[in-house]
C-alpha cells in the first residue's frame, strides 16, 4: 500500500480559493494526491463575500466536483428556492440615464452563487482530511530533480511533483516564476470599484431590485456603472430576511480619492458621490448602513505572457494567470476552464499519453492565449460601457454573456 501511495503524483496548489479548490476536486477524482496551501489563517479569516454568475462554464464546473460537493452545490445559490427559467437565465442591462432596459442578454444555464457559500462546500472534504494547510505564505520555489520544494514564511517547507498557483490577482507564485519582475505585476486599470451588502430588514426596500430581475441587473451608458443583485435569501416568503449586493464602478480620474478603502468613511464617500445614479440603484446605496459593510478597490488586470513551467512542474490558473475586470462575468468562467484543462493535462501525463513538459506547456500556452484575449476584452468592455453612444459596440450588445475568448 505504501508503495502505491509513493508512486501517486503529488500536486501542491497555492491558494484555497475557488480555482484551487475546484482543481483539487478534479485531481482527487482522478486519483492524484492533492494538498492546498493558503496564506489565510482559516476558512473564516476573510469574511467578504460577493455574488458570481456561472453560465457557459457550468457543465465544466460540475464535471470537476465530487459526488458530495455536486449534491451540495445548490446550497451555494444566492436564492436556492428560485426556479431557473429562460427568463431567469438572463440579465438585463439598464440605460443609466433613462432607466429603460437597453439589452436583455440570455445566459443559458445561469446559476448565481455566492463565493463564500461555494467555497465552504468545496473546502469541506479537504478541510476534514487536513489537506488544506492554513497560514502558509509562499516565499520561494526551488526545482530539485522531479520535485518542487516550497518554502513558506513560517520556515516550513513542502515538496510536490507539480505546483499550481491559484493565489489570485497579486499571485506570489506568478511573481516567483518571473523572478519578481515588473512584467508579472497586475496593473491598475484606472477603474475604481465599490461594493456593499445591505440587509434592509424591509421588504419594500428589497422589492425594487427583485422587480428589475430575480437575480440582478446592471447599468451602462454613464460614467458610473452600477449593478444590484440578490445576495442571500434566508426565508423565500419574507424579503425582510434577504440581503442585497450592489456594485459601483467609475473612472478614478472622475472623482476625488476615497478617504478609506472600507468602513463608514468609505460608505459616506460613496453616498456623497452617487447623486447621479438612477433608481433603484441609488437607493440601495443610500439605504446601506455602516454595519452592512462597504469596500472600495481599484481593479487591476494582467495581460498574461508565457511563463517558465520548469519542465511542466509549475504553472498558474484563474486570477493568478489572467486577472480581468468584472464586465460580462467572464473571469470565473475561464478559471473553471483552467481547472478542468489542468486536470486533463495531468491525467494525460499519468496515463502515458503525453510527456509532463509537453502537456503542461501546452496547457499553459492555451491559458496565456485565451486569458490575454479575455483580459483585453474586459478592458474594452469597460471603456465602451461608460458612453451611451458606444454601448452598442460592446460584446455584451453583440453576443451577450457568451464565451468570446
């Protein structure tokens, strides 16, 4: 038994976010020995949550999940009680000046999830088995023969046959692959993003959002692009128990710098600078209380270029490989595709159909090509979305939320 286990390839995943956990599920199903390393102290260390749309990548996501995670998957939905019909599987885009619906894009297979709920489902079996090591901040990666040695800030080390960096837009794994070169750093987009999560406790304040669409809606054609969405539904019969999520995006050059990135000062700043936002988006911001939470960040992107895979031993996936803007909801879709294709590459090597270097190099080249196109498209969509005359030139207007990279 020990001999069999010793021959099983070990994969170390840096980052226990959605991309890392999805990949871990796919690898475990395929018989690989998987361990995840995350710099946070535990699953509850980061409380911030947000809704995510899964649409064209939904079949790919489901193919990665274990039977238990697949059975629990509906529990991650923002509204687990909602019946998904063709009307629900769409997203309206509202004229930010008039409030009229400009576009209604079909999103076949759409499921709206929250990041934290899905992460808990994905992490459950790995946490229980001790396969997630928390508090592990990566500092160094050394290739030694067939193994990669990982050195962490706490002085500990680990070895694996393969390493996959899924540690987000500011990926340390990516920085190490490029020798901390400037070329590997995510670049400021010039676009600020604020989010808030009000739990109004009043059905009359929730109804305007639900009346727009059961899941959410976005605006376009103005310099402050906004979105509202249902975030949590506790009791489907009582909207007083529902939580709403809102987002506001604007050009950094158009407004003074925020006094804080989160908390009461951040919220006060957003309220004071949102008088030009149309209803019901403006009221959702105005009704947000200090206890509901407000966060402000400048969105960053990185157009990927080919990195060294060290003979197929190390590569990247998800935001570590191609951090992009939120426009058209493509980022998570491509992360799911990365996870599935990485698993397929390692299976091909294990089964003797491909050599390690060739399979991982091919995976990486495809991720770079696809990711570069998707990141560039997200930047273009952002620019076009903020001018009413250019909205019809958006991919959103031409192809909706379909895959275009």
